[in-house]
C-alpha cells in the first residue's frame, strides 16, 4: 500500500503539516536537510499575486545558494523532486556525494526514502525536546 502522506496534494502549509503529521515548517526544513545532506532553509512566504502563501526553499551549495518559491497546491513528492533539480545544479556538498538522485527515483523508492527521513526528523525532535528540559 502506498504511503499517501507524501503524494497527497495539499492547498496550503497547514494542510502539508497535517498530512505529513509534523509540527511546523521547521520539520519540513529538517526533512529536506536529511534528504539532501546539505543546509536548506524553508519559509512560508506571502504571494501577493495569488493572495495566498507559498513555500520558499533556499538550497545551499558549497559557494552559493539558490532560492525557489513553490506555490500550492503541492505534494511532498513534488516539492522534493523540484528541490532535487536545484541540488543537481550544484556540485556535491562536502565530502559525501553518495546520496541518490531523488529526482530520478521511482515514486515508491522515493517514498521509502521519505519515510526514513521522516523517522530521522522525529528522532531529532525527540532528542531536541529531551535536551531542553
């Protein structure tokens, strides 16, 4: 059975957070960082032309960064594949270039990787919560 958390198309940030069952936009940022093994920034931005919010994603390369804005409706798989295109434009980040090209994976393979990354996000959040008490 397909994990629909990542393929469901949502209309806004709140829908994205609810479908994936994460707490905030920072968890989307952390998920993308785990997937691409590089610094990534994610912000919710107001799109005045469409009178709604979008996601702005800044992908860091070794010497430069590229920012892209993604409008809703959007699924996590669509977001990841779009970010993968940007990552492909950069040279490998750091010494580890063993990450698969997420843009070229079959959907079921990408979903399996997303499930693992989401698990890492949850573990990261549990460790972070435990350290703040």
